[in-house]
């Protein structure tokens, strides 16, 4: 049953204590109530409701506090001096009241809300800003006269509504932040998924190339397909080995030796893609002596992270391909070296032909042996061998080769400009020295040891008697060939001692080089300047040595007969030196 109405108008019962700032609520008989007072109370409640609605709809803390501050005077005739929060921060309200240590201490001692003391204020109160879950802080209100119970009630409700609105606004801000973070996370996750999908496509495409055995051109085509950029593949020397895409340069540009070595060192130190002008480059190096360079031509610098992944994975596949090719090449080279070794030490014809056929090399042609010695800037032990092989390829010479005691022995059926070959070897070495001795032609492979002896003799004679950095062909040695075939070397020794004995003894005793000086003087036709340049001595030093030779031998060097016999003696001496070095 509904309770019987007793005819009295009751205000809601207070859930607050007296020390919250609320005066006891009195029951008013409608017949005794002042109509103006009732209208005022109704107006205050309506205003408070409007303010509550505005606060509830707002998600801006500044706006909520501004509404609370501006409405306090109208509701309770009090001013809001500021807001003191539990984290120690202060928000000013009406006026310029600042948070002092004394005010903070007073608020800290309160259990909820309560009276406080403010300088110049008759009445001041701290109303709690309490949400459903926590205390946010306090509203600091003051007045020049103590407000009525109804006014204090309105201030308390205003503070409570302010706390609820601020709590909702903060919750809304937190939800917005969470939503933004979630959206950002989803976007990052989508990017990650797209990146992983692209990486898987790159991996699958290049793995198919590696398995199919399409070689370097297949790798370049796949990388061009994945990136949309032209792709260049080069060996360690800058020679183009594969190209895919438009704009292939013709002729293909090639860097200098020093520039190329500098780029390779940069790539080796970095271990990742590096920009080299308009290209993104990366080094493929499955082993120290095997190098390749993979490049994306990107003049507009539009390569993204996926393109870098494709370049890195393509470089890995290229390294595998280079290792495979090098393994095949090493096996073939080992077989070729074994064949060269047996040809130079002696083997039967049928076995030599069979092994050459297995290597797809035609050994049934006449061959000769070429011996090459040299030293360049590189300290790598195989630098000379690589330089010789590149020079042979440039000269289009089909050949077998191996290294022996720091020299390179070449067995070839071709004929070329040997001095041009020597210059190419020097260029590939990056400068330095290079000497070449060329043996005679042999029809049967069992005769190649003889051609090797001739090449050694030519190289030795070149070092002893001829220009120290040139080519010496055995077939063009003239009298040296005759001297080298004399069976009785003792007769040659007697002849040399007859004409050069005193000079040889003097050189042995004093450590001088009179015999060598005389040899070069006679080989250069008595030309002082050419002889001095070859010996790297001053012209006056050469004249002194020649005068000393005249004094020791008692011979006139300008006499034709003496000149002939001395030159024959020096050539015989050089031949004997070369022959002795072979034993």
C-alpha cells in the first residue's frame, strides 16, 4: 500500500554528515511556506539540474570546471577559489588564490570535506570531489558571510556533480586514448602482416629461382619482378654478369681498380645494403675469394623496406649460386691443374688426350708452354694467377694453367702478341712487374716438358741479359738457342774464362757487377745513355766501370773483333747461368 500523505513537503533526506557543510533540513508546511522562497528553491534546483546536464554532456574538464566556477555564485552566493587535487596539483577558480603549503596541509587533514581557514574570508569550506571509485580532490569555496543550509546543500550537490562529470570526462578521454592506441596497434599489425606477406612472397619467388637453377640471370629477373627496378649483377672487378630491366648501359661503365676495391671494402665492412650513387648495392661473398655485387638501380631513391628485404634475400641466393659455381669451377680447375702437372712432368699421349677430352679441351693441337712471373699491389697469393687468367680471356686464348713456385705456367695452342698479354697482366695486377718466357711449339703432348725448359731458359736469359721487364721468346733467341744446345758445357766454361775470367774473379772478390755492366753495355750497342738507364746508374758511374774493365782486361772495347768475342762471351755466360738455374 502507498504511504498516506501527511500534507508536508519534504526535501530529500541527507546522506551526508553535518561536517560536510550541510545544515539540517527542516520540514515545511506548504501552507506556511513563503511562495517567493519556494519559487527561489525551485529555480535553484532547476538551475542545478541544467548545470548537471551540461556537465554530464561535456567531455572537456576545462569546460566542466568553468561551469562549476561560474554557477557557484548564483546557486549559493559563494565563490569557488580553486580546486585542490589529490596528486598535489591546483586549479584556480574565481580570483587569484594560490595553493599554499598551509592550505594543502589543511586539506590533507580532512576526512572527506570540512571547514578550512582562508585569509580575508569569513567562511571557507573544502567540498570533496568524489567519484564512484575514488577521491579526486576538493572544491575550495568561500564567502564573506556564512551561507545558509540550503546554499551549502546546493554547493555540496554542485561539487558532487562536478566530480561525476570530471570522472566521466576522464573515463571518456581514457577510452578515446585506448581506442586510438588500439587503432594504431591495428594499423601497425596490418602493416606487419602486409610486410610479412610481402617477405613470404619474396622468399618464395627467390627460393624457386634457387631451386630451379636459373642461374644469375634468373636471380636478376626475379629481383626486377619483385622491386620493379633495373637490376645489375657484377663480379668483383665490376664486369656485368647479368642485367634485368630497362636502361641497360651500352657500353657498361667500369670503375677504376682503386675505386672498385674501395667499394668492396665498404660493402664488406657494412654487411648490409649501401647506397653507391644512384644504386643500392650489397656484397655477395660466400667465401673470401668469391665476391659478387648485386645492385638495384634507384636514381629516384624510392626503394622501401620491402625492396631492401628483396635485395638482401637476392644477395643470399646469389651467394649460394656463386658458391655452387665456384665449387664446380674448383673441381674443374683441380682436374686441369692435375693434367697440366702431368703434361709438364711427362705422361703418355693416350692418357693426356682422354683426360683433356673429359675437360672439353682440345689437346690434339700443337701446344707451347709459357712461363709468367710478376708481382703487383695485391698481396693475395692467387693474385697473379687471376690476373693471368683474365688476360688470357681478353686475348681469347684457350689454355690450361697452374702455379709453380710463385710463377704461372700456361699450356696453350694459341699465338698472340705476348707483349700485349704482359701489359694486360700488369694492368690486372694494378701495376708492378711482369716477365714472360715463351717456349717452343710441340706437336705431341709428351714433348711439352721440353717446351717448359725452353720457357724457363728464355725467362732466365731475359732476367740476366735482356730488359728486366719484357717478353722473351725462345724461338727468337738466336745464338742463345745454339749455346743452350751445346752438349759439352765445359768448352763453354773455358771460352767464358778466357774472355771474362779476370772480371768474374774481380766481381767475386769485390762484390761488384762489372760482368753485368759489360753485358748491358754490349747488348745496348755501346750506347751510354741506354746502358746507364738499364743499370739505373749515373753516366759517370758507367764510364768509371767501363774504364775499370779496360784496365783489368787490357782490351779495347771498341775493337770489332774484341767487341764480338766479348759479346759472345757475355751471352755464353748468361746462357750458362740460365742452364745452371734449371738444374
